[in-house]
C-alpha cells in the first residue's frame, strides 16, 4: 500500500545506503538512558554490554564505509588513467591517419608520373631510334 511505501522511502532517506546506522544510534541512545536509570548492578552491566556491542557494530559499519570510500577513490584514479590512455591512443591514431594520408597523396603522385612515363614511352617506341634516323 501507499503508506508502507512511504515509510520505506523515508527509512531509506534517513538511513542513506540502508546500513542501519540510524537504528543503531537510536539503540545506543536507548541503552545509554536505560544504563543511566538502571537500578541494580546486574542490569547496569547488561546495558553496558549492549552499548559496547552497539558501538562495535557502529565502528564496523564505519570501517566498512571507509573501505568502500577508499576503493571508490582508487577506482576513480584508475578510470582517469584509462581515460588519459584512451585520449593518448586517439591522438596517436589521428597522427597516424594524417601520416597515412600524406603517404597516399605521395603514392598517387608517383603513380600518375609512372602512367605519364609509360604513355611517353609508348609514343617514343612508335618513332625510330636515333641510329635508324641517322641512316
């Protein structure tokens, strides 16, 4: 229903990534109040143990979050390096393409010259050589 969806949505907004930190802190505050108001020494010790347990859960959660944060930073550095490598590869490819275009133009020029030489050679072959002309 709509109301349960709303409750879940608010929970997620308050809790962030859903690690239960808000619940743990509320539990810690309640345990502290119970510890302060505890009558017997046994009850006080029990509340003290609960607070320690909740604190260790909070520390574990914080440590986990820090590890994920560090991992994300390293991943960002890695992605930046990959991005720079790709940029360099693209620049090198553009340079190579430019060089190949120059080589193609030069090859076309050479081919055109050879075709002209061949055409001239055919025309020259139709005329008698110098020795025949001198006779």
